[in-house]
C-alpha cells in the first residue's frame, strides 16, 4: 500500500522507523494518502507522525471528523496553505467537530480577526491550553502583568502565543524589563515578543543591538 502511494523504499523505511504503529491495521494505513495530500510532502507527514499525537492522525475518522473540520476551517477564512501549516502545529482537524468549533469561538473571543495573519496562531494557542482554560489564563496574565483586560487583548492580538507562556517566566522577564531595562508595562504590551525571551543574556543582547541600531540611524540623520 505504501508503494502505491508513490513512496520509495528508503522513504518507507524512514516512515516505519518513525511510526511503527502504521501497521496496526489496514484502515489506519488507508488514511495515509489523504494526510499526505493535505500536508503536501513526505517530510511533513513523517514529522507529524513522529509527534506525541501522531498516531491520532491515522485513528481519527476522515469522513466523519477530519473533512468536516477542514471545511469549517475554510469557512472561517483560512486558506488551504494555512490549514496545512496549522495541521503541523495544532491538529484541530482531528478534534471532534464540536470541540473544533469551541476552539474557533474561543479564538474569536480573544479579539483576533479571522482575516489577520495571527488568527492561526490564536487557534494554535487555544488548542494548546484548551478552550476551557483560556479565561483563567487571561486572568492570571492580567495579574502577573498588572494590566487591564483591554491592554492584555492588545498584546494577545499581536502575539496570541503569549497565552502559552509560563506565568513564572512572564513575571521574571517582566521584572527584568521594568527594573533593569526601564521599560513601562504599556510599552512591553505593545511589543509582546519581549515577554517570550527566556534569558536575561539573550534579552539584554537584543536590546543592546536595537539601541545601537537606533543610535546609528540618528547619526545618519544628523
């Protein structure tokens, strides 16, 4: 069956090493061509099958679950290429349809426009933390950052994955930005990637580089 998909012997060998569960049933193997077509390449398929949830790719019913979810995501405004990228990160198409809809509704409530490039990242973030946990995470982030919900939503719309950051890391980085760098919370919230830096060394290096660029630009203008 794998040869019928156009896979070479070396590819089959690599796929078998990555996902030995392939041979549990012919029904599971029969779903491979669909996902290969959806993802667009052998390497992407192998990458997905090698992930912790990879086996679900072949277990979930394509006609009852996956295809209806793909149609729903298209109706949400996501083009096929973005759906394929999302399939690599957050397999929303493998969720039961009602849960997939909950993920989208939750992303909508965050204020991220479906037309925005960040929408797929909002879906990814909601998928990772779970629709039922988003409100609690928003409340925790508000307390950690000492900001209003409106200000936090500004940051979330710019970088939805802020919701997936560990609160301890956010608090640590925020304190460093405020005390060592002298930045205001409002400034940081309008540049949420600053909160994702994991070490003081990397953050300080980046800020020094940006400061040097700013000085160079001012010299050129003067």
